[in-house]
């Protein structure tokens, strides 16, 4: 009896040593699809193994619009979570409001300055201080295709948007849905952005980063809208409001041929046990093979009062940059690690091609921030673009000329 009691005391002592800095982390995110949930589970397990208590605050809704609404109301109520999945210019907006906590000491100890590409580390600093930790780099300009459907329809993988429309018509004639799409503003914007990228990186940056009125009203932009409208005939009648992962499952099941979507879609193929190059193929979106539209997921850290929570928050930031986490999370998520010089052997051919394109495009000026995923412009401008793009896609009578006019006006009004 004595022995047992002693044993229990020893266990209790060693447990309390392990969790002497234990604390709660409440993490707000919108990773709720199969592949996404598997990815976030990796982080949860890491935190639990480090002795912390994970409180999951998942707000469903691809692209994160609903999550951002919830985050705002929690912050206004004076009760923000420990960490939230936010990115790009939005991190700056939260920094301006004084909500974010300083991670400089974790960053220094972990040597983040030399581990991360500039494009990543610049986005996660507010006034020169680290306030967020990056879990990945997503490439947005991807095309996911079911080779079996292509074969049955006698169609070839398109490399330009003109060819896309020709091949898609063959697929439609063969009785399949050419383009798996979900009619939600952020998905419309994702498609639109990939079409715009095919006009070149200078055009893309002038339009969505510089917000140049001349570019927004240009003939090239009119032709982007023209192509976009043609794709409206290539989706199925049930597309309205559909979630992105349901659209991915249409390609997985062989009901549809193609989805234009960032590589979180690969997470769905992986979760369904599908192999790249066999069950599905990945190609850059037409006309964008040399470019890379980047979308980096960060967990930004919010000011928390209690010492245990602060310690847990610093630990969360540290663990996110660990090579093991970066590898496992990204194998599930479909993205590539945010850290440089990670071993590549566990990753598949789509990830290799993303890694190569990331490096190559960084030196050619073709690494561009995703407008649709909040990396290019602030949330007001992004919202203005979403509105025009979605209205246009769903308004048969709106001309491309009217659309560019609305786009230029809406952006000007939101700047
Ligand atoms: C993106 C986000 C990805 C993925 C996707 C669908 O904006 O960066 O991590 O979750 O939305 O929700």
C-alpha cells in the first residue's frame, strides 16, 4: 500500500514538473474539412504533449470570413482567443489596434530570421516585431484534375485559358461537370485571381497590390472578366453556395474534371487516400506555370494576461516552427513548410513542384501575394473586389466593361 502511494506521489510530482508552465491556449481557426482537421490535430497533439491544454475554437466556413467576424466580436468584448488564424495585411490591422503580443524572444531563440524566407517573415512582423507564427505556404494557382474523366471525354490538360474553354466543352459534351466550383465569394475570387495571373505578374501586382486605376480599367482586365464569365457555363447547376471541399469531392468521385483551388484541396485528396499522378493530377492554373500566388497561414498571438497562458502561447509559437511539426502539418494540409531547407523526401510530386516554383518565382519577380486569400490588400479592398467579382459571375447581363468600372470605383472608395 505504502509502495503504491509512493508511486502515485512520484507520478504526481513528475507530472507537475512537466506542466509547471502549463496553460490554456484557445486557438481560433477555420480548418474544419477532412484534410484541415487532420492538420490542426497535429498542432493540438504537440501542445498536449508539451503539457498544455488546447481549447479548439473552430469556426466553419472556407476562406475564413465567418471566423473573422467571430474574432472581431470576441475582441470587442475584451476576450480575444490566445491565437487566431489571420494573415497578411490583416495582421497589421490587428497590430494597429494594439491586440497582438510580442514573440521576439521566441523568434530570437529559434533563429527565425534565418529560418524563414523574407516574404514570410515580413508578413508576420508588426512594426519590426514578431507577432505571429507561420504554419505553411499555400500555392493558390493550382488546377486539380481527374485523369479518368479527361480520358473518357477525350480531352487534354489545358495550358492556357483559351484551351481550357475548348477542352471543358468536350468534357461537358461527354456528360461530366467540367469545373467543380462552389459559388461563394472567396471561391469566385480564387478563380478570378488565377485568370488575372495569366496576364503576367506585373499586371497582377499593379491591379491587386498597387491598385492602379489604369490597370483596373485596362483592356487586359476586361479580357480577364470575359474569360471569367465564360467559365460560368462550365459549372453545374448546383454550384451556388457549395463548400470548396464538396467541390473537391466532385473531382475525387469523377463527377467533375477540374477544380481551380489552392493546395488545401490536395489535403482532401490525401485524406481520401488518393495518390497524385494516379488518382488525380496537379498542374498550375492555365497560363501561370512560372508564377506562384502565395497564401501563408499564420497563427497571430493575442495579448493574454495570465502567466500560464503567456507561457503556453510562447510554446505554441516555438512548436509551430519545429521541423517535425512543419513536416507533418503540411503533409496533411497540402501546403509546403514555411521554413527553408526542410527535407523533401516525405512530400509528393505536387509539393515538390510547389517548392521548386516558390524558389524559382522568388527570383523572377513572379511570386505574388494572393488577393483572394488576404495577402495582397487590406480587408476593405479585398471585400470590395469580392463583391464586384461575385456580382459579375452571377449577373448574366453585366458586361465586362461595366465590371471594370465597378471594380475601379469600389476599390477607390475602400482605400
Ligand atoms: C484559405 C486558408 C487555407 C484553407 C482555405 C479554405 O484562406 O489559407 O488554410 O483553410 O482557406 O478554408
